[in-house]
C-alpha cells in the first residue's frame, strides 16, 4: 500500500512538473535561463569585497552575537528580527564572513527575479514577465541593495508574494492562498515597518473594490438583500470612515495611546464592515450558494493563527523574551511614528523621483506608460498594479525619512507595469505584422515592423543604460559616495588605512587598539574576533599602538611617539539645503526642490559618471605609533 501510494505521488509530481514545463514556450525558458544566470552573477559575484556600510555592520554584528548565543532583544531603530535570525543561522551553517553576511539578501534578490518570471505570467503574460525580470535584474538600485545586509531585499519578496496571493484570492482562487498571504505578512512585519504600507495598499484597494461591487450589484437590481444585512453594512461602513477620520486626528496629536486606540478601533471596524460587504455582495449575486467566508472560515482562522505564531516566535526570540510580543507593534509605531514628525534623515518630496531619474529612467518611463495603459484598458489585476505603483510613490514621497534603499519599493511595481505594457505591445505588434504578412499588405507590415523595432531598441538601450549604472555600483564606484544611490557608505580608503595600521593581536591581557566615537561602526564588526581592543577613549600608554577618534587628540603628539592622519569614514549625498525642510505649499515646494537641480549635470552623471556635487563626509583621525608610518607609505 505504501509503495503504491509513493508511486502515485511520484507520478503526480512528474505530471505537474511536465505540465509546468509545457505551459511555457521554449523562448520563455531560454530568456528565463539567461536572466536567472545574470541575476546570480550580479548578486553573488565578489559579494564580500565592498566595505561594510554603517547599518550593515550593526546588522552583521548583532546577528553574530545571536549566533554566539548572546540572545536578541528587539529595538525598532534596527527593524525586525527576521534578518538577524536568518543571518545568525547562515553564520552557524557556513561560518561568519563578509561574504556569508550578505548571502541571504543576495539569494532573496535572485528569488525575486525567479518569482517575477514564474508567478507573474498569469497576470502580465510571458513577454511581460520576462521584460519585468530583465528590468529588475539590470536595475542599479535593485542590484545594489540586494547585495547589502539590510532588510529591503527580504521585503521585496514578501511584498510580491502578498500582492500575488491577494490577486489570486480576488480572482476566486483557492482559499489556500490565505496561507502565503498570512505567512509573508507576518514575516514582513518581522522584517520592516513598511510592511504596513503594503498591507494598507492591499486593504484599501480591496475595500474600495468591495464597495464598488456592491454598488454595481445594487445598481443593476441584482437582487433584494436581507434588510438587516443591508443596513448593517451601510452602518458599519459609515462607522469605519468616521473611525478612520478619528485615527487621522489621533495621529496628528503625536500621542501614542490615542493613536493605538484610534487605529485599533478603525482596524476592527474595517474588518467588520469588509465582512458585511462580502456577505452583502454574495446575497445580491449568489443568494442560493454559501458565501466565501462561510465556506472558508477555517482557512481564515488558520491563516491568522499562522501569522500570530510566526510573529510571536520571532519577536519573543523563541518565546523567551515575552515583552517582544508587545514591542513588535507598540515600539514600532512609537518610534517610526515619531520619525515622521522629527525625522533623523529628512529629504525633499521629490527625493525618490530624483533617484529614479538618475538610475532607473528606462524602467520609470515604461512604468508610467504601463500605469496609463492599465488605467485606460483596465482589468482587476492591471488596476491593482497601477494603484500599487501610484500609492507606493505617494507614500514613500510623503514619508519624511528619505534614504536611497527605500527607492526599490516603488520601483518594483513600476518594473511590473513597464514589463506588462512593453510585453503587451510586443505581442500586439507581432500579431499585426503576422496578419499583414498573411494578407499580403506591405504598408501595415512595414509600419508594424518599424514600431516593433523601435520598441526593441528602447528596451535594449534601456537595459544597456541600466547595466551601465549597475556596473558602476558593482565595480569602480562600489564604495564611492559621489554616487547618490550610496548613503553612509564606508570608503575603501578607511578600511585600507585600518588594515595597514592594524598592529595585530597583542599579548594576552594587553590592549593595543582603542576606538571611540564614529569609527566603532563598522569596526565593531570587523574586529569581532580580536582581543586587545578597547571601545573607549584611552590616553597614551605603553603598548597602545593605534587610537581612532573623531578629532585629533593633542595628547597623541610626536613627543608621545605618535603621528596622526585624518581619513574619511563615510559619506552622503544631499539633494537640498537645510531650508528645504520648511513647510511650504505643495506646488511651491516641488518647484523649489526642482530648482536645486541642473539637468545638464544629471545627463553628465548618467552618461559619464561625472559627480553631481561633493558629498558630505564624516571623518575620523588615526593616531598611530611612528614605527607604523612605513606601512602607510609602502
């Protein structure tokens, strides 16, 4: 019996694999193989050579401490626990190194490309999925930050799985899609707070779509709903909108308790009104059948339990740190809500548009065309993708904290829409050319072929331009803060200087390196195995070979046997002077922000990598013994 069952399972598995293989054309498989190889090469090649970024070093050291059994306690400044547990597991399995620290974000980057190739054809066609995957693979921003030990590479995969699972449910797919939706929502919340942006986009679209379906069904006179259900739905919708307005006022107070209460009430009323709208639509259109909720409530319940278990296990460090269950939500909103009012890293409203223009122009233009096309020729999926793109750009522009790695989140829907419209255009023009050839009509055939060739030129030229930017980020400019895409990046000079002056491990119990101030990161990661390092200020003394401080210390002078050298620690590119942070009317603010930029400099940067301007720098001072001078000169 067991052998027969195993044989049957094996045959079904082979049948599914064969069906999946046959469901795509040979051209698709060839393109997919080339794109996946390119993704593997650009994400995995030379992964550990670039100096660790400030945030990366914090993530890497925290993960290493966790792998060494020192535990983990959630701090919202450094985002959720998923990265730390996954990276700690990587260290335990493969060892800790600069390469293995960045390995899982790179693998998730490859996974994103595979997900686009094999999950998106249902929604945007084979050609659209191939083009979208190519745009993501060649993208400088995607390539850059899928090679960083930060949270955004994971978030992109979780975001796309949430989006695709929701679309499958929306189109009547199996209720089992609730499981990947719940799982990736929980993992996203355990990764980074912008998961709430994604959930808001999905929930708001779904709510408006539910209202529209009910209104259309009532307008067509589809049926007579139960009186209590109808007025219950109307009343709950009104309560929800009132609670949503109240939540906005509560957020404006900047007081956490009113915010938590108001937002919690709004969410509860959203869930109630959404359920009633679903029941109302079902009563209007399929009164003789059981509703989705009545048939699949067990899936919904199990999905909620799955999400809660994943969230609890990660935020409580395996149920050992019980306060983490509360901190995962409470402290997240307390900290990041405060950043909206008093941001650490403020930027102009057009910040992400500038980065898209400098690095992702072919994808951005195609994405804009795709958005217009999706709204002009709507289907449910196209409309949702367009809403996803518009809402993402609006949310990340309105968010006051502006850092370049966040640009990948609005970039993803633009790549999906850009691939969709280009793929649809290629397929439509191909059909017209074939029809003209069969009909023997020369003029339509020539016009169609010329249009097809123009599109192909745009795509190839765009991929070449994207590849040019990605090459700069991967190669010659990988640690150069003249690249606006890099922020707080440690330059090669800093790591080279340290390695030259590093005196090596001292005798047992002795201290020969003292580091205080800004340079503690990234050196706290690089010196994780070293003894003899003091992470505080020390005065000149016997055996102290190297001291790194934020400013020159007169005590370490030639008379004490020391020399010093100032070195750049990290740099950043700002797009605006400080007065741009003042509140202004929206249009005036955009005009004044655009006035800060010179289009000629943009062109020179994109084509020839000529710096836009000099970045800002944080510098540190190396105080070192005179006998180490030869190492710097060697």
